[in-house]
C-alpha cells in the first residue's frame, strides 16, 4: 500500500521547520509570546465598501434601493462599517503599543478616533464630488458623473485615498496603508495615504501612477497614467538607516497637468498652471505657467514661463 500523499511529501517535517523559523523570527523581534494581531485586509476592504455605499448610496449601494429607504440604508450601513472599523482600530493601537513598548491603549482611545473619523464623512463626500466633477469635465469620453463614479479606476483609487488620508491623520498609518494598498492592487494606482491632495483631483486612465508619502498636490490637478511623484534620494542617519518622514516628494501647485509617463522626483515645486509633457524626467523646480517638454528638461531651471492656457 502506498504512503499517504502528506507523508510522501514530508509535510509534517516542513511544518516543524516552518515553526522553528517562525519562532526564531519572533524572538528576533522580541515577540515570541503572544504576538499582536494585525488589522485585517479583508475586513478593511469590506469596511471601505460599506463606507463607499454610505457616501454614494444610489450608485454604490443596493441596486433596488428606493428613495424613502435611503436614510435607513445609510444609517444601517454606517453602523456596521464603523463598528467593524472600531475593532480594526483597536487592533492597530494594540499592535503599535506592543511594537513601541508603550502603555496599552484604552477602548476610549479607539472610540474617539472612530468618532472623529465618522464626523469627517460629510466633508469627504463633498470633496469627492469635486473629484467626480474634475473627471467628468476633464475627459471628453465621460458621458455622465454616474459613469465616472462606477467605471473609472482613478475615482476608485481616490475614494480609497480620501478615506485612508483621514485615518492616517488620526494616527492610524497601518490601517490607512492597507486601505491604500487594496486600491493599488485593484487599480494599479499607488497613492500613499500620507500625501496631501487638494479638491478637484483627476487621474485619467491611471495605471502605474505613484504618489509618495510627502507629496503635496494643489487644487484641480490632473495626472495621466504612469506619472511618478517620487523621491530623488533616500538619506540615511549615522547608523546607516533610512531617515523616515523627511519631506522628499514634489509639491504640485494648483491647476497643473502632468502627462503620461512623466517622472518628477525630489522636494521640488511645479508652479501653478504648468503643463508637464509626457515622459519628462524632472528633478528641478519650474515656475508657474511653464510648459515643459522632453527637450526642455536639460535646462528646466531656466524654463521660460508660458501662458496659462499652454498645452
């Protein structure tokens, strides 16, 4: 009689070796006893889906929702999503307390953060309306705001970002990052929740867009696919470790258009009403009303300002 497959493959031995590797790793991080649980990516995706449905019940809520039932649906959906978020916030706070060897957080701390976040939801919806309008007005292929909301990957990524950014500001960077990475996986658009982005933001097509943690983007900015707002270099401290949190990403002022494939690196400023052409590599600031093409990037410091309607 042949051996069972698990014996043939030696699964018991592999399990034992994996346990030893895992315990060694936990010991190295001083976490062998009762390592803290992390917030759940699956739960956070469900929470974002619920929050999105509450923000846009007619389009992202239940398909048979009637007008007289909208408020009930929004209330019930918010109650479920915020209760679940409260659990995830508790997990992050406990995880942070363990890793930083600080005092264990109280349940009141988690509740205060969820309450503060929930009070920002009307503001988030108002800002998202400006993003939807920017997409509709900026894309001649868009036939309605509804189409933009349910079809455009850039809008999906921005919804995730707007929610994640508020959580990031509340001192919940892990939950915020997980939410952003859910959108990144689904859309190919990578927006760090620490970035600051003004109203009326539009990402057309979107795949391959990267926006770094300390980027600052003004109002009515439009990006196309494969645009990178990244860091030019990564300074280290005396011990050779990367310095965290330094401002290292671009500042993009109001009413700027950045075309496909442009790479903008470092803490430089793109002046208001500028147009950055496709595939431009830019590491120096440009003044307002500039029109930068590939041919100009060798001397962008002396770029001549162009009229604000330059294309």
